[in-house]
C-alpha cells in the first residue's frame, strides 16, 4: 500500500546524516555524471553550514524516519533561489511535491523577496510543469560542466 501525504512528516531542522543521504538521493535518482554528486555534496554542506534562518529554509519530508523529499529556499544575492527539490519516486503522485512547493511559496511570499529563480535539467519535465503552475517562467538554457542542459526559471512577485 502506497503511503499517503498524512503519513509524511516535514521538518526544517538539520539532522546528522542529512547531507550524506540527500547526496545519495541525488546520485541514485538522477542519472547524471558522478561529478554532479560531488557538486551536490559540496553545495549542500555549504548551504547548511551558512544558512540564515531568517531568510533561508530547508524542508525535509520523512516517512518512518526515511527522507523521501526535500526543497530549499536559498538567499542568492537577494533572490529566493529554489534548490534541492527532490521527491523519492516511490512517493510521487501523492501530493508531496505540491506540499513542498506550497511551503516554499508561502515562505517566499512572506519574506522580503521580490523574485525567485531556479535551475533545473531539461529532462525533468514533470518538475518543469509544476514550476509553471506556480508562475515560474522559463527564461534561458545553457550547457553545464556536467554535460547537462540547465534551464533557468524565474518568478517575479507583483
């Protein structure tokens, strides 16, 4: 039986093992070059180490103590950057992605940010569709050092 959204707990505090497990999830669920996994580990460690809890947030969704989804809002030069948005494939389709996006959007709208952006890989069409539902618009694409096509989406509050 597939778990429901009611069975999932969402926390904003760091626990030992988060960086390692989130790095593992990125490596496992995305079929990218191994250097991408190193990049994720480095940026996650830097983000957690330097997090400004007034302006930044990291949400971790857990089912029975296991991380099954994440999303973060990172202050990048005064812009609310959406980062580390990931849902375990076994937990897709139950509304967890929307729940995490709602948490991100609420924090974003209730902060001093005027705009948000995110960078994603062009093959992640389901995520791109969800970003569009929240008002993000594709503004550019470029080739990355990992051999991927990175797409940039932006959202400006009115």
